[in-house]
C-alpha cells in the first residue's frame, strides 16, 4: 500500500465524511424502497432517488476527485485503504450528473424531440409503452432497481450495495482508529 499522502487526522476526517455520506445514501435508499412499497407518489420516490444519487456522488468525489480540482493521491490512497476496486459503481457519476444538470438535459431533449409529448417520473417496469422511449425523460423500476434517464439505465441496487460495503469498511477503520470496536 502506498504511503498516506496526508496527516492521519486528515485521513480520519475523510473516513468520517465517507461514513456520513454512506449513511445518508442508505437512508435515502430506504426512503425509495418505502415509498415504492407504500405506493407513494412518484414525486416522493424521485425526491429520495435524487438524494441517494447526490450523497453517493459525494462519496465518489472523495474517492475519485475531479482531475485538476482534487487530490488524486488522496483518492487513490483512500480507495486502497478501503479496498475499493476497479469498476466500482460509485465511480460512475453520470446518473447524478443527469439529475444535477437536468436543465441542460431537458434543453437537449427539446432540441432533439421537439418536446411536444413527454413522460416523466414514471415508476414501473422498463421498457415503457411501445414508441415511448424518445418521449420518456425519467423512470424508476422498483423491481430491477434501475433508474432510467432517456433510455440510459443505472443500477441503483448495485450502487447501494457498493455504498453499504464501503460504509462497513470505513466504519470499521474509523472505529478501530478510535480504539472502539466496530
């Protein structure tokens, strides 16, 4: 393992933030699950889904800093320390970017389709009704746990599992360093 690129107390701050963001991600995931199970309005499901993506992206930015704006050595060190491997679902921030930059995506969709008929915040199985692909903006499939944005699928279940795994490892490291048992 590479040497720690910063003082240990700074590493502890990052570990604490990873634990916090992972906890909030899992809380939002539970909100999505409960809203789906309780047949709540789509707005509630998507509110929780957007919160989940936001907090997961905060984890992603700590572990994979934006090139030129973050400390790449820090990200590499923390990934090694926590055993976060290649192709981890947390690395992909595209779904979060779709939500964060919704206005830009909507502008593009209007240019491409004319925006006359649309389907948004749909909850249910994919694919949608025949011919609806180009009209559909956002969908969540609670059976497959997939978030679909303009026909691009994102596996929310795999993302939540990766967050839960990371949470356990970060919490264990954090507790061990403080002399507490996990």
